[in-house]
C-alpha cells in the first residue's frame, strides 16, 4: 500500500537547517494498522504529509498503492488524495457553519454525487460512527469525541483505502479517546489500511505494528525482529 524510500525533508529556520525527515524508508502492507510514535518535533506530521501527498520530499521516493508519485503534478496528486486517502486530524477540521450531515456530505458534493445517493451514504456513515441522533448538530453543539467521529465519517465517505490519522485522540479525554480507537478498529476490520500518528504509547499499543521516529529517523519497527539502529534503512 505504502512504500517510501530514503525520504528527506529539510526546513530552513533562519540560518539553521532542521532535518525534519532524515532518510526515512518504510513499507506498509495492505490492511495493516500501523502506529507511528515519536515525541513532538520528531517529524511525524512531516512524514504524514508525504504519505498523504500533501507535501513532497526534497529527495526520496513515495509509492502509494503502486503509483510512483515522482511524476505527479498538483492536479494528479489531488485526484489520488481524493480517491484513495482519508485524513483525520487532531483539530477535527470541521466547518463550523455546517452541521454533521453537511460536513460529511461535502466530499460527495465535490464528486458530483446526486442528492439521493449522498443522503443514503452520509446517513449510513454517521450511523456507523454512532451519531444517528446527532446528524443535524453543528460542531459547537457536539463534544470533542463526537466531532472527531464526524471527521472520521467524513474521512471514510469516499471509500478511501488508506486512512491517515495525525494525533486523532490528541485533543480528547481518555473516555472519548477510547471511543475513537474503537471506531478506528472497526474501520480497520472493514479492510482499510490505517496509519495512526501519536505521541501516546497506550494509543500506539492498539495498532498491530509500532514504528518509532526520532529526529527524523526511524529508530524502531516492531515488524522487524532485530532492528538495526546503527544502519536504519538497511
Ligand atoms: N513548515 C515548517 N517550517 C519550518 N520548520 C518546520 C516546518 N514544519 C515542521 N518543521 C520542523 O520540523 C521538525 C518536525 O516537525 P513535525 O513533523 O511537525 O513533528 P511532529 O509532528 O512529530 O511534532 C520540527 O523541528 C519542526 O519545528
Ligand atoms: Mg505533528
């Protein structure tokens, strides 16, 4: 599903070069549930932006679902994003003026799907995340956990194969976090590939595989029996 090779991304902060990604190579199989763990500033979001085709690396290769992104222009990247990837963010990123139904419906409007089918699919998606009774509530009438469930329904509405979640429980209390993890497990069981970014070890443990990133480098991967910390990438 995902294959990246020797990704590098450097930001210049004044005179100082920050190596946000410093040679990251990684393979994620179809239907895996992977957690990427690391402290704040370790490069997690930079990596997610590369995996989600939201940003391109300075050097290195990204393959998503067999497609080499190297030759893709902005437009092709956005088509791939819309067709294959669902995003979930820490801040939910819902539109405040739209209710839950309308937030989830939006991607389908962009796709030109007719009203009747939209209604069917949005209602089904909101039921699946347990918000049947909250469809016409605006974000400010919903709890954090409920807002994140709306965001998950929105991420899933176009039937992506890959779900990228950047600290989805980062703004939630422990009860809501558990609810969200339950929903993510359900999404995984339906056959999706999930990459979950978190700084929380307890959240990471719920995934089938844990990858630790530090200073822009992968320093541990539970899928590799003996990870060679001296030669990451080998
Ligand atoms: N747009 C940017 N401009 C400059 N520095 C950035 C930018 N984005 C990220 N960085 C730096 O790159 C490093 C990795 O950031 P990030 O990927 O956001 O880490 P994380 O998500 O693990 O907290 C940090 O040192 C951060 O300050
Ligand atoms: Mg981050």
